[in-house]
């Protein structure tokens, strides 16, 4: 049975259950959507006059500015989280208990702490001790602390999936263990977990919506301000939800494409290795 880096592929029975659950979930979602549309129509929320403002450029420019702020916070937080995640993953795999145990404790503790709680810590607790971060970093720092633990587990899974022979080969040609890890093992691990990294980045992008707590002008906060200005609460939040849907669905599709390519590449390498083994055995 083929497997991904983080979980085994479901079997035939599990796939049938997944398909049934997907169909039932889709039908339930359609029923709820139809009910919502009916209620909106009954209360005049679908009138063209209430949607007309969103056919103008100033409205979209304001929301796109919020989307840009969302991307900026997400990219910076992702870069910092991945860097810290690699360090934590290497720490968890260290032979020294003085390094391994603190890294493991960080990952296990932070993974169960809600990101919102970390935002409140940065927003209310740190200023009492003289550390009042700029508005941008009041969002980015807690997102970095929270997501670094998840990235650490992804990188750790990727590193442990690389064949031990790769490390032995690096040591055999005279590389130190550290250089072997950075030059041989980590690049292969990063390629193997790339779909998982993209999926985690989608979650991080959604977490930027916590920026409304610190009044950072990301997409959701921009929608809140816009709804308070024009009084079109339902229309504004539906447009914001649509933007989130398009962006996150595109990133999720990218993750699936990358995973499919990895499976194809793995099958090709396996086939070539089998062919080479057959040819070698025939020649011998």
C-alpha cells in the first residue's frame, strides 16, 4: 500500500466511507445554502441595490489592500515559522537530551495552545513588562510561535522519511554530520513534505484573521470597518468569505497537485529501480 509522508493511504472500505460522507456533507451544505438564500431573499438582502456598491472599484481596492496586508503577515509568519520549525525538528532529532527535551516540550505544549491565546499574551501581557511590539508584529509573533510547532513536526516527518543510507553516503565522502544534514538530507525532506507545508500555510493564512483582535488591517478587519461604514453587513462578509474561499481553495489545489506529482515521481523512480535490478540480475 502506498503512503504519504504523514499518513497511510485509505483502503477500499475507507475510501467508500469517505465518498459517502463527502456526498452527505455536500447535500447538507447545499440544503443549508438554499435555506440561507431563501431567508436572504425574504428579508431583501438579495436586492440589487444592496450589492451595487461592490461593483465599484473603491470598494474592491479597500478590500484588496486588506488582502495584501493578509498576505504580507502570512508570508512573514510562514518564513519565520518554517525557520524555527526546522530548528525545532533538528532539536527533536538531536542525540543530546539537553537539546531534544526542550524542543519536544516546546512542540507538545505550543501545539495545544490556541493561537488566539498567544495573541492575547502579546497584546496584553507583554506590554506590562515593557515589551510593546508594533502592530504588525503583534499578529506575526504569536502566529510564528503557534505555527512553528506544526512546521517542526512536518519537517521531522520528512527528515525521518529520508533513507539512512543518504546520511551514511554523506559521511562516507567526508562530510560532517551537520553538513550532511543541510546539504543532503534537508533538501530531500523539504521536497517530500512540500504539499504538507503548503497545507499548513493555508491554515496560517486563515489564522491571520485574528488580526482583528489587534486592529491590524488584514482582510477580515477591513471587512469589519467597511461594513460599519456602509451598513451592508451581510453583503460585506459574504464578499470577504468569497475572497478567502478563492485564495484558500487555490492554495489547497496547489498542495494536491504537488502531492500528485510526488506520487508520480515516486512511482517512476520505483519502476526505474526495479528495471535496473532486473537488468543487473539478467546480466549476472
